[in-house]
C-alpha cells in the first residue's frame, strides 16, 4: 500500500512527466511525445501496481483476432509451428510479470496460456472468482480424474476442468510450472507422482499421491480454450527453451 509519503512522491513524479510533456508539445513534437509519455507513465505505474499488466491480459479472449492482440502485446518473441496439417501456431509474449502463449489457427486465437512469473502478480483465473497464486490447487477445483505431469525437461503439473454454460463449455487447465511464481514450494509430492508413473502402480497409490500433491501445490499457470490437456502441456516451454529465449545470459 502506498502511504502519505508514497502518494506525495507519486504526485510529484506525475507532475514531472507532464511538465516535460508540456515543454515538448510546445516544440511541436506531439506525436513522438505522446509515445514517450505513455511509455514513461506505464513504466512508472508498473513498479507500484499491476494495473498495466492486468489490463493487457484482460484483452485476451478465445476467438480474438491475432492482429488486434499484437497491437496490445507487440510482436511475438517466439513462434512454434506445430505439424503442418494442424495449421496451429504457438506464439509467446514475455513480460517481467507474466508469460503469455497464444494457440493460433488462421489468425484466430483458439486458446491461450498465462504463467505468473512473480510471486506478487496474481492474474485472475478465467471464468472464476479466484487468482493464480492464491491457494492450493485442491481449493480451486475438484479432481476430474486426469492430469499431465513431467519432471524431465520441465517440472510441471496440469489438470483439466470442463466448464459449463457460463464458461462457454471451454476446457480450462490449471497447475504449476517450475519457472513460474511460487517455484520454491515443496516439490516432493510432484517428484513422487512422476516417479510412480514410470513404474507399475495401482490406482489407490496414484490417487493418494495426487491428493497429497493437490493439497500443497500452488497454481501459477492456467490455460483456456478450444484446446486439450495435451495441447496445453505442449504449449509449455521446456526449462531449456525458456532460458534460451527469455533468460539470455542467466
């Protein structure tokens, strides 16, 4: 929360921004000035609130036109083309606070995936009254009996929920990915579950481990749309891809 001193600083900083704008406008450079001031203002705001980032993410919809969304997020930093016969692309947009992936077919968004990258950044989960990073997975949704997980090239867990009429009958996947926020939580249950899947196992043991995992795992990623659980998992970048494209020099 910004206190009295914070509010004073905020107002002074705004005053400086608009004073500079007035000077440049007087020199007849309004077009360039508007872009500079907008960028400076958004850069200032993003240090104190999540307003700019949440406003951008609120524009993402299943069925949206790709051209429009790229006026909001800019050009994709990475594009992965799936098998030619599917005519499907995964397009990635990186921000300091989130990673957005769009599943696109013929310029139409058929699904999307949002990863929170900072512990304090908790974007709303689509068609719910909750946000990412708020509570254990078990508190978000009941177990539907299926999931996707791995710990080899990427430590992640995703499980689906088919939404009803209010959710336009989309499928929503919710879970955890290692490079997202809350990455330091206990991963013992996730490793045990992944190890179990490589062995001969009984359903009771599998249910016991998945229940233990869901009671502790804090979601930092969700996907939504006309996409399957397998496709949502496929949209996740491996740890090596994420580091290569979005963490150069680390």
